[in-house]
């Protein structure tokens, strides 16, 4: 990966919104518009694409100049052909208030060059890869391509180190933590897929024919909230008889897990990895296991569920993961005792401390600044996972499961809860904003930990431990405010599940 590619990615003005990139109104036509009329308009405006919408303004599709040879010229279609016959459908859109980084991620993830921009559901413009090139000089695809073209695990180890350096620079430039976590997760997804491809090729002749299977990302990677100091959480789902194929899938998974550890993702200390029996199951076995959790929500089942329920299909037959998600969404809502137990588990540790944490941190910091010993009141550091982000993740997960929401990211779950009238828009916005602040401080703690680890052994010190005395008064205020905003989590969970 070239230094130029890294520099291009970090030159993005990270507070810019997609709506600010719109240069002019897009060309739009009806689905019945003949190609002759479409081409005349594109030629006149020197445009590279034509959006298609119905009479109400809802986007139906798009035709770009890249489509013309294969869809119009080679088939020798008459110019009287309506554009609806050749347009691309099911196109991705983006909200005008989304960040430019989010547009980059969406284009890279879905391999598209244009994104219609919506404001309050209505089309207001279009951003293209060219707009982002002009804005940033290069696409995120450059970095992804470096990973996808790696031929060895050693090559991927170099790429993984570049991802860490990139995250460090973007963090320093002020990128929103939610977007940065998505960027890190996107790149880590690419790293994981490439590890699987290389490993699968090496073992293909030894393993023989295998049934359809899918690698599942769990935990923070499943939520697309992966930070820079993270171990592995993964599983495998496969078709066919479990006892017949499990040993071969475990062999494959073991090589993948060890290769991931080699490039910088440590083996999970709790054993939540596809190389272990518990996390390598057939479709029927996963159904049976989850049904058992629903019927008997014991502490171990709740712990496993909180890790597994954020699963996302990452490689292979992702339809297996999607089918399991559909099954889960339909089943879990009818198991009130299980949801109640999850809610109780979410409150067990840190949720009840959130409000007091915010106040205590401010007071302790003020006392230390004045030379008073404040250790009796609060420590000089805060564990930003257990004491910050995790309670929000738990809360959003429980509500999403209860409402049958298939989304896995915390931010998206909180957005959809508003659409379902399960949460007010102001409550959702406040919680998402607080989560972003807490995630940012967690990332800061991890990057500081990674920097220190380059020169000294950190032992058993948590990478999520934030040194409060190193924060400015303004930063302490933001952190305290975020924690205080989330102090209502206990009351909300009690109201929804424990009354």
C-alpha cells in the first residue's frame, strides 16, 4: 500500500456533509422516457448519468454512461426504448446530512459510482465518485484494493498495520467515532475475507467438497463498530449434517483464526471463535441452540446471546446468515422471559452507574486540579467499554430484538426505533450523540494504548482504560454530559421490560 494512498484518504475534510458536495441538480426523467430523449439531455448537460423517478419523486433507478455499451449499443436497442428497460434498479441512496466519509464507505462497499442524495426522503441531488475524487483525490477503493490484492498472510499483516496508522490519523483530525468505527470495520472485513480466501485455497484439496457455508462476524465486527484494539469473535454456519462436516469446518476455521491472529486480531480469550465446537454449527444446530436460549435464559446463555445476536454474514453463502436472522427476528419477540432476562443482564453491571459517573468524574477532576487527593471519590481513569459504550449497545440490542429489527449496528438500531415509534426522535438523537462521544473516547484510549504498546509491554492493562487526568476541562465536560444523558437507560429498560 503506497504512502500516497494513505495520504489521499486523510486529506478529506471530515466535517463535510454530503449535501455540501452537490454541485447542481441531477438530471431526472420518468421511467417511460425514450432513450433518444435521455441521451439528448445527457449530451446537452455533459452529464454522466440520468436518474429515473416516478411522478411523486421516488427514485426508481439510474442509467450511467458506463452502462451504455453493454445495455444499449451491443444489443442494438432502438432509441425509442424506454429507459426503464435498461436502467439499474435497487440503487443505494444517502441522506444529505450524512458525512462525506459515509458516502465513501457506501461507494466502496457496494462498488457504485453514484449516490442519489435525499433530504427528508426527497431527492435533492447526486454525488458521484468524481465529486469525491475532486474533494479527496482518491477513493477508499484504493485502500480496499491493496488488501484484496494481497497474496500472503504476511502481506495482510502489513495492510493491518496501515489500517491502524490510518485510524490514528483520522482520529487526530476529528472524524466522528461512529464513522471511524465503520471505516475500521469495513477494512477489517476486507482483511478477514482475504485471509479466508487465502486459507481456503491452501486447504481446498485437503478438505474436499464442502456444503454451503458462511463465516459470521460477531460482536463489534458484526455491529460494524470495530475499534482498533479488538480480539476475534466469529462463528460458522453450514448446511448439511453437523456431525458429518464439523471436523472439516473446524480445521478450516482453526487455520483462519490463527492467520487472523498473525495479522493482528488476537485469539478470543473466551473461545468465541469458529474453530471451537460451540461456534461451528449446522443450520439446524443453530436453530436448536437459539431455541434453547429462549426457553432457558441462564447466565451462560445470556452471555453467549449478547455476543452472537449481533452476527453478520461476512463471507460465503451470506443467505444462510440472512435466513437465520429472519428466523431469529420472528422467534425472539414471543419469548418475553428471555427478553426480560436480557434487559436485567444489561442493567447488571454499569448501567446504573452512568449518571453518577458523569458527576463524579467532574468533581474528582476539579479536586485533583486544586491539588486534593480524589482517589476516594473516583479513580483517575475510566473503563470506556464497560463503563461507557457497552450499556448503550446492550440497550439498543434488547429493544431491537423486541421489535424484530434485523439491523445490527447500534446507531442504525436507534434510528429504526424512531421509525417504529418505539423511541422519540429527540431521545434517539441524544442517545446516538452520546454513544458517538463515548465511542470516540474509547477509540482514544485504544490508540493511546497501541502507541504505548509499541515501546513497552502493557501487561494485563485494559486497552479501553481512559486516563481522565490527560483530558482538558472541555473534554471532561463532554464526557460527563454524555454519561449523564445515558443515565436514563435503567429507567427505560425497567419501564419497557420489567414493569
